[in-house]
């Protein structure tokens, strides 16, 4: 499967623990518009990478904020 990088969003977050990751995992896995995602807890910015053809960065940021986490889009 080929990745279209126009639909890949990269964010810095304040998601720091495995428990935090589990909370976000439940949200992201239940969102049908998200094709794939991953979170790097070992990175200083706790980088969240999301692939979605129908969601935009602002919508993703609002979703993450509903779980009381901060999320900012990182520039390319």
C-alpha cells in the first residue's frame, strides 16, 4: 500500500505515559476516518503521526483536546 503524504499529519503532543497512550488509542482506533496512526513516546515531542484522507489537522487537534491532551502540528 502506497502512502499519500498529503494525508499524513505529524503532531507534537503532551502524551507521555502508556496510560495516556491507551486513552488516545481508544479514541483513534474508534475513529473510522483514521487509516493509520502511531505515537513515539520515546521522542521528546511525543510525536503522533496520523494518516487520514477525510480529517484535517484542526479536526484532529480538537479530537485530541477532547481527551485533555495538547497537540500541535509540526511543520514539514
